[in-house]
C-alpha cells in the first residue's frame, strides 16, 4: 500500500519527464545536463539537487552505499519533478542489485517505468523488472537472520510478473510474464488461476511465440481436471477444443504429434462417457431410443476408438432386442378375438372358481 501511494504521489508531482540522454556524469565535473530545467524549482533548489546527486555518486564509487542511498533518496523524494529524480532512482536500483536486495531494486525500476517512462530505454527497465521476477521465481531466497536461506517466495514473483504486464502490456515481456504466472499457479496446484493466465495469453497475444505452447498447456490442464468417464465432462470438452484449435492454427508446429495424441485420448474419454450414460438408459431404464442416441454420439466422436467398438456392440444388442420384441408381439396382434360362446364358457369357469373359494 505504501509503495502504491508513493507511486501515485510521484505521478501527480512529475508532469515533466526526464531524458537520460541529456544527463552525463564524470568524477571531475559531476553531473551535468544540456537540458533546461523545467521542473519549476528555484535556483537554490536546483543547486541542492545537483549537490545531492554529486555527493551520492561519489559515495557510490567509494562503495559507501548507505550515504549514496541517502542522497539519492533526498532527490527523488523531495524533488520528484526534477530531471535528476529518475537518475537518482536508477542509481538506487543499481546499488540495491549490488547489495542483492532485489525487492527494493524492483521498486526503483517500477517507479522509473511507471512515473518516468521517457527516461532511458523503457524496454530495458521492463526487462530488469522481468529478470528480478524470474529470480524470485527460480532461485532467490531471502536470508533468515542474515544467515539461513529462506524459501522461494512465489507469491511475490507472481505479483512482480503481473506488474510487468500491467505497466507494459504491449511489450514482449508481457506474454512471457503470463506464461511464468501460469507455471507458478500450476506448481501451486491452482489450476483455475493457471487457466486464467493462459487464457489471457492466447486472447491478448495471439501472435506471440508462446501462444502455441499456451494452447497445449491449456488443453492438458483441462484434461487433467477430468476425474473419469462417470463425472462431468465439461473440462474434456474444453480440452478437445484447445487441442483442435492448436491443430488448426499451428499445423506446422513441432508439438503437433503431442496435440494429436492428446486429442485422441480426450475424444476417447468423451466417447467412453457417452457409452456409460447410454448403458444407464439401456440397462436401467430400457430407454432404447436415448441409449442409441448416446451410442451413436460416441461413435461419431471417436470412430476408431475402443469406446466406439463398445458402442457398436451395444447398438447390435439393442437391435436384437427390438427384433425379438417385434416377433413376440406379432402373434398377439394377429390373434383372433374370442366369440361370444367362448366368452360365456370363460365366465362360467370364473364363477365356479369363485364359489369354490378359488381366485
């Protein structure tokens, strides 16, 4: 929350953005700029900014990082409209990286990219943020009591990747960040959020080189959520859709064989589910019409699968039962109605049984 408020505050106070190309440094003359200072600061305030920057840079070169950070902080906190404010943040980020304090380095890069996008190379700033997020995801472990290595903080890595996407949605780092977010959620067994990240990737970045892999990962994730043929098959339907979309859009991709195999497996599972539901209508309800519809759907879904063979055998059984029933019903339909004399004889026999106490 503090970081967000600081960002908003700096944004409101920094309508004039600095250009890094206009700022130079050398140890003899200190910081210089060929750009007119348009921050609205008084001359004495501008001089204070220069003094702080020069003191900070000299302290940094002597590796007196504490003093350097104190001077740089004075510049970007008290004079955020100055053209030296983003330079102070950049020098801060370099010191934090040197100290292996990557979280504070990320904060400095984020402020530069968000508040001073025209400073230096915007894409380079986003690249630095992305690299820090990757370190958080893969290897960086904060020390406990400054000695013991801690655990990977995947939640913080996720937040960093999402910040990259938010600040630079049109950069090459945005789809990379979303793929990493999906991998983190998959590792944490949160398939819902993994699917959400992958869906954002294929929707917002259809031309990315990561999009084919996102389709495969989406299909596999949905497929792994299916518990079997007796359960809801909505995830199987989604998996089939993503496998088919991949094969249509990327027919030359090197993962085509994997997609075809996955599509065959999911279609077979869907067909088997149809067969099991058809069995219920066939054996439990004697609803031959509903059973035939489901068996035929199974054959259409996966005509060469084992499930299709099962469906065909069940259709043969239904046909045999319907034929047998037709033969049994035919004599009953053709039987002649009894005449009146025969009916009278039957009535007398029933009356006689009733008199004798027989029913």
